[in-house]
C-alpha cells in the first residue's frame, strides 16, 4: 500500500493544528531557506556585487510551493542536508528566466549558513505566536490572582495539607514561573543570530568577492551584518558554525517555558479531580469526552500541556549533547541532530502556550470547594501559628517552652483519635487565659495568610504581560 508521507501531528496532539505547527512545518522550513537565499541576493545587489536586477529575477523561484518537498527530503541524504538539493532546484528554476541570475545564486555562501540562518528565521517567526500566547497567559493569570487575592484555600506541601493560603497567591505563583520564562524567551528571541561564515567560518570567499568590488564596496563582515538586518536577526560577533550556544540557549528558554506551563497543568489536574473539585477547565464542543464513559469531562488542556512539558527535557538534552560533541570547524552529525530537536521544542512550546492561554483565560474557580477543603483540613493547619501565639500560654512548671510540648501532644492526640483539635485546645486553656472570641480568632485561617496579598502585588508588577 502506497501511503503518502507527512507529519501532521496525528500522534502529537500537544501541538497538532496550532499556528506554531504550521510555522515550523517542512513548508515553513523550506520557505525560510529560500527567504535567506533571496535576502542574500538583495544584499549583494545593494553592495554592487551582483547586477541590480538579480533579486527580482530570482524572486519567483523563491516560493516553497514550487518545490517537491518529498523529493527534496529524499535527495537530502545525498549531501547530508536539504540545502544541497534545494540549491540545485533553485538554480534550475532561476535559469529558466535568467541564466545570469542563476549563476550568482548562493554566491560566497555555504549550506550551513543557509540552514542555520533559516532555522533562526523560522524560530523567530514561531516565537512571535508563542510569546503572544504566553503574554496572554500572563495577563489572564494576573487578573485571576487579583480577583482571588482574598479567596482562602488550603496549601499542600508534599501532598499533605499544610497552612492556609489564598487561591490568588497560587495563581500568582503560576504567573511567577510563566512570567519569568516568558521574559527569558523574549530575550532569547531578540538575540537569535544570523549564521554566516562560508565554507569554514573564515568568510574567505565573501572577502575575496568584496575585494573585487573595488573601493567603497562593503566588506565581508559588513555584508553579513546587512543580511542580518534584512532578515530581522541579530548580527553575531563571529560565525558560530561549531559554537552551538545560540541553539542551546534558545532550546533552554523554550524548555523553561514548558516547565513553567507543566507546573500549572499539574496543579490544575490535581485540583480538578472530583474529590477535590477546586477548579474546572473551560469547556469546548468535542473536547474532554471519553470514548467509553460519557459522564467524564477530562481536563484535556492540562493533560496535553503536561505531555508537552514531559517531552521537552529530552529534546533539550539532545541539543546540549550535540553542542558538547561538536567537532572541528563544522560539526559532523552533531549539527544534523539539532534540527529536529529544535523544531520539536518550538512545536511543543507553541502547542502548550496556545492551550495555556485558553486554560488561564477560562479557568473556573470553585470557591465553595476551596472553602470546603480548607474546612476539612481543620484547625490543625494553624498549628505553626499556634506554636508562637498559643503555646506560651500553655507553659507550666516545665518552664518556658514547655507549652510547645503540650501543644504537640494535643496535635498528636487529635491526629491519633480524631478528636476535635479546637475542643482539645479549649479544654487545655482556661477562658480567663484565652477567651472564646480570642481562640476563634487564633483558629481563623484568614488571620494567618502572611504577606500573600503583598506577594501577589509584587508578582503582578514584575510581569506586566502585554499591558
């Protein structure tokens, strides 16, 4: 059976169908390579190193739709990268209308220049939508944190109830992670560099061509900087053919965004369990159902975000390993293995960011469940506070500090027998020492929220999103 090839994301629902998927597909990668080739011809024409009509003559051939992607992919094995067969086809198409232009296509460039620069260009385009979704998430989480700054909840540490907190602070902590990752990714996007070094990173062929242009002609380094500006990439201090930190830096920033997204998804998955029921994902037609259990409403957004976060580290390790094993002046094999790993991170981050923006904007918070779960935790969640405020009132002949031991005994008894801790504490403290009203205040979770409101303000101020 002849089955057409193509990666549409059938087994990758975390990113399938998202804008980032389209911006990182084979067609987008091919178009980025052609865009680099055409931009280079414009630079050469501006510098007077090729005839001024060359870019216009080559432009019609620089459309990805004119190429056989499957054929290019199959022929790429012959030279180890797709630029080599692409260049042959590009020259042939240009030659049909302008043999003179065909002769200068790819002048003084090498395949790694084109592919590395195209990957940076493709990443830059994908990052625009990824960052837009991330900033939308920052805005939505800021609003959520502000709305619920006074909504009490029980904090959980090491899976157990710990102290009172607010849902607003929980949302702000999601914002803290996603906001920091977004800022780092924004910075990485601004630094994406052009790679332009020629066959061995010396720019020798370009330097020779520039010298032949005569006095006043831009030099090789100036020409590469002109190309960077035309493509919207950063001008690198030097070629980075064997120094792969631009790739690992971008990969790390993408992985950090996915890690922060995964943290929020993990929390939502926990809190959306029916027995906890503190939040619900936004509903959408056809989403969250089960093929066998029609009563289910699965938190699919969080499931897919989490899956993307779990997949990311492997791709990041692949990039780091490739960088660490890069050899000579142009790496053999380690360069080649980067391409798919970087694209996978872009796709995963793009898919997760889109789902995260929807999740954050549409998350339903069930305040009644938050209250119920905090009530179920009982006054024991205030035992830390009571050690400093009530324990001194329990001091006896054992001297200062003995009250802490007595309080611990009461806590242990309540845990062991199920007896009401508040009642045990009331029995241990005469009303003359601590009135009923004062004891109730000590056991009110709203009176032990620390600096939660101020922390929310600081976090929101630190990550302004799109505002």
